[in-house]
C-alpha cells in the first residue's frame, strides 16, 4: 500500500487521469478547506472522490487551501459544537478525538516528509501529523530530485525508525491511561460511592458509552463536512 500527500492548486489536471488512477486502484482524497472554492470546483472534487473511493492499493492525498493552523482550528470548532449540543462531554476530548476531526482523519500516519529546495521548514504543512515522522530537507530542487535523494531519505527513515516507534507507543500509552482515568471518574460519579467500591463492569460501561457518543459525534462531523464543503452552493 502506498500513500502520498502533496500540495495542488489545480485539480482539473488530475481529473483527466481518473480512469488511469482507477485502473491502478488509486484512491484520491482532498484535504483542506474545500469550502473556499467555487461550487463548480467542489462538485468536480466530490465526483473524483466518489469515483475512486473504493480503490485501496494506493492513496493520493491532494492538499488544497490547506494549512495546519486552519485544520486544527476547524477541528476545535467542531468539538466545541459537539460539546455545546451535548453530543460529547468535555471528558471525551483527547488527542484521538481531535485527530478524528482533522481533514486528514481518514489518512494513515505520516512516516516520512521530504522537502526539496533547501528550505528547512514545514510551512504550516501537516504540523500535528508529523510529530512522529522522519523529516528530510534536501537541497535539490524538485525537478532535480533523483533516486539517490530518495534512497538517502529512506535510509534516514530506517535509521530512526525504532526510536520514533518507541516514542509513538509511549505517547499512545499515556493517552490511553489518561482516558481510562476519566472513565474511572465517570464511573465513580455514576455510582456515587467510594473509589474502593467501584464495580469494574461500570468502568467498562462508561468506556462503551463514551465510544458510542464519540461515534455519533464523528458521524455528525462527517455529514457537516460534506454539506458545507461539497454540496452547498456559495
């Protein structure tokens, strides 16, 4: 399975190759504030997504009108709406929920980021998603990027793989422990008893209730995104 994320300011060129991408089972995703584009462009984007949504051999993420700050702001606003409507609780908010509200919520974790031209910065690109990624800054311009540059980046990724994976696992474990503690507190409040007498089954029940709340909320987020970004005329 392959995954590629890139910036693109014109989708029309890629629309001409939908048949070829389907032949090679390439799924196209668009990340960014698509609502900023005219309805005609959004309609094309929506059609391309539907035409390739069942492809699963490789994934091509096209970033249009995308910045990480806008993405994080969008996710926070959606979560605020969910809390305000009572769909989720403040205690449900964690890193995983925030990530599931990002434009990239359906994307795999980023393993390797390559930036050409000698610039040593991410330019507001996938800032959250690259927390546990290998970053390669190459002096060559993109047209001059060779297989040797690529091999160097892959070698750098391999050298740091174990360290990054350990850091990622530790972060996930801490997040899981924090959420279990919140479930424990919810069970305590529900039973109104001392912590020593809390029924473990009630903790599991609170975890299940939280999962159900979050799933309903994320379904609402997806519906709002489709309505606001793709189906509503400006």
